[in-house]
């Protein structure tokens, strides 16, 4: 890691377009907000444009704008109300009322355009960004997402102003369907069609653009041979890393309790489901019946997916699976969602990392992985077609399984059971990946290429 931030020269006034900036616990927010202290250290003077969904930052100019489309307005309004009043009666009353009133307009928007809800935030971001340019207040445009509306606004501003544009693509814009699919074919979905075109425009128009995995960069290069050629974008791979979550400063010594606690943090879906863990419990409990009373699976951060709900009911695992939903700021203790999450992470015996089963896993690493690395707790990764992620897990010491390998997953769970009983769970190598390396890499690339 760099001890000193690179010198950025004259391009210090950055307009940062980030739809979800300062949304507590959101990966799309943390990816940019965690870099800000390092940018400030390097002398960057940021101006932030975001939606109204996060908390307003007081360290620098931070402008929050409502999206102009009805679907995005509903999304933003829900989060704004939650920030103001919590998720109690007022939240339910107002959000349901707004949803009913906007339903016809949302239906029309989907019928006519068919884009994802946040697309219309690009319009106020562009208009207000243009005003800043005309006032001579910005030297560089930085779009990050998350929501692709930030990239769209960045491209519009680049075309009109000619300012340097740097782009941070979180998740692949083009979602491939199989290992043989390179992403060239025209998608049926209109939002996917637009994202395919957006990727092409970014590779042609931006000055710098980066992705978060080797796989994502590989497939983008296959589709866009102009990347890294004269008069086109310079593209590279950047590990986003994570700051010590919740202000973590040291590894908390682990103590074994009367239960084996397997903990999952983050979103769940039918393609990333805890049902595979529950199914792997069946042969284990058959061999060791006492495991049913001693193993607990804890789910934090999201509602349960339908496959997990069905598995709990079918297998009779109501006591085994305990779901807590999203951890947000505690008004009593004042602890943020991130602080509460890290406490739960450190209390785990093993942290579950579910990768998913879609082809896009080859281009994606769950953001929770980087937070997990700070806890010093063993990770059980169930991955899919991603050698980069497998290598990082193996290098640090982890339990590793592969999606679809039911026998392998059951064997990994049995090994965890044996290790826990012997009080010899894997002691992972302390090798977290911080955000400073990502921020300094961006600054170096700007220095060299812009």
C-alpha cells in the first residue's frame, strides 16, 4: 500500500456523481464514501451530486437532487422518509400513499421506456453539473455506480463540456447468460439494451474506466476492442477493498459458545440462497442428530429469499435459521448500521459468503468479502466460476466450496462441524484489502493518463 497519495496536479476540483452517496450500509455508497478521506488527503476538492436517499455530507459541497421520473421518485422518497421518520407508521402511510398516486405514471414510464427506475436521476445531475462547469468550478467528472444514471449523466457532461471523465463500474453493465456468451447479442430487455450501448459509449468516450474483477475487465475487452487504444478510454482492474467496518481497529478474540453460529450478511435471492446451506444440514443431522440443536444459521441485512423460506418450512428448521433483516442506526445506542454489523460479524464462528449461481459471478465479487477480511473470522465461501475470488480465499485460509457441488458443500459443512467441536476452526491469515490502495491507484492513473 502507498504511504503517500500521488500528486494530482491541477485537476483537483472533482464533480462526483454518485446516486446513493452516504446511504448507510449500502455497498454502492461505501465504495465511494470510503475513498473520500484519501482524496481529501491528496488535495482533491470534491463536489458531490447524489439522490436524496443518503445523509447530507457536511465536509464539502454535497447537493442532493430528486430524480425526475416517477419510479425513481418513489424509490428516493421511501429512503428519504425512512431517514427522517424511521420505518414506522408515518413511513408506511406516506410511502403507500405515494405509491398509489404514482402507480399510473410508473406503469406508463415502464411501458414507454422500460428502463430501471433510477435512470431519470441523470437529468438533474446533468443540468446542475452543466451550471457548475459554466461557473468554472470543476476540472474533472467522476461517475460511480451503482445506478447507471450516474454514468449517463457523466457521458452527457463529457460531451458538452469536454472535461476529463473517469468512470467506476461496480457491477457488469452487460449480463452474460452462459460461459459461451460473450455479450455481443442484442438483449430482449430494453434496460439491458441500453446498458450494452452505455458500456460501448463509456469505453469510447471516457478518459479512465475501471472494473472490480479480472473477469469483468476481460469480457469488456472482448466486446470493446477499442479499450486502451488511442483516443479511447484507458481501462483497468481495481480491487475496491473496504475500510475497517464500523471503525474496527483490532481483531476481537474469538470465544466458542454452546452453538455453532454460521452468519450471512447481505442480500439474498433465489440465485444466492441460504437454502443450499439448509439442504447440506440434512445429511449432517442424519449422521449427527445433536447438530440440529447446536447449529444456528443467522441471516442479516435482507429479507429471506423464497427458496430459503420454503426450505425452512419443508425441513422443519425454524429454530436453526434466524433472520434479523437490515441492521440500521440504533437510536438508543447511537451505533450506525455498520457498527452494529461488525459486532455481529465478530461474534460469528464462520462467515458465509454466497456468490450466486449466475454466469455473471465470473465478473463479480461480493462487496461483503472485503469487510469479512477485516474481522479475522473464518469465511466459508461458496463460489461460482471465479478463479480470482477462489485464489483470494485460499491464500487467506478459508473453507471453500463451489456452487452446484452438493457433495462438496455437505463435506465442507461437516468439516466445519468437526473443527468447531474440536475448537480448531480455521485461523485465517490477516490480510485485509484496504481502500487506500484503490484511492491511490485512481490518483496514479489520473496522473499518468490525463
